[in-house]
C-alpha cells in the first residue's frame, strides 16, 4: 500500500494536534527512556528476565524492549510501556 497516495490517511494526519511539549510526548524517545529508567518494577524485570528484556537503540537512546519467549528478537520485539506512560 502506498501511504503517500492515501488521501484519507493524509487528511487524518493533518487534523492531529501538535504535541509541543517533548517532556511528555509519548513518541519522544528521551521521554520513554526517562520514564522506563525511573520505573523500578521494569528494571527488576530486566534483571530477572535478561533473555526477554533488552536495550534497543532508537534515536541514540537505549529503550528497554521486550521479546516473548521463542520469538525473534530482531523482528518481533516491542518496546516496553510502563503504567505511568498510559
């Protein structure tokens, strides 16, 4: 699918409100990095399950990511969202 030619999708993006405050912008990797590293429960999970939690470099930030057992850590990872991010 060629998203550049999808006028409905482009129209949706044009109506999004800008997120001016980068301190709390959920798409800002510095914010994700800070919140993840302030969450003791997540940091303990990383120590307890090092085969499931690992750091992925995104925009020069080490973002804690997760991969389910038996999944491919290169293609099936997800970055970890803490309760305070929701």
